[in-house]
């Protein structure tokens, strides 16, 4: 079972733009909770946590891209 490490906490404005489940998953991960704990809080299968976090990060990156001046879908944010 793969546990994730804590990462930078996204800004509150960024998280508020996401659906609640994605935002909560990212908050929990940034607080250092492992996949098992995140799964219990969200009431999902542990195996679903990884894909859920990946999707949440993708959505967050898409929001950041749209916020950058001249940003377009698929453009990296630098």
C-alpha cells in the first residue's frame, strides 16, 4: 500500500474553486494523512484515494492555468 507524503497546502482560494471532496482530500494529504486515513474520512475505498488525489491535482492545475495571464488549457504554469 502506497502512502503519500505531505505537500504544499494549496491556497484557500484555489481549494474553494474545487468540489468539496477534492478540496478535502488535498487538505488531508497536505496535513500528512495517509491513504487509509483519507479513505476513512471520505468514506471511500483506500484504493480510490490515489486516483482521487491525482484528479484533484489535475483540476487544481487546470484552474491555475486558466488564472495565469495568457494561460490556455494544457499550457504548463511557470
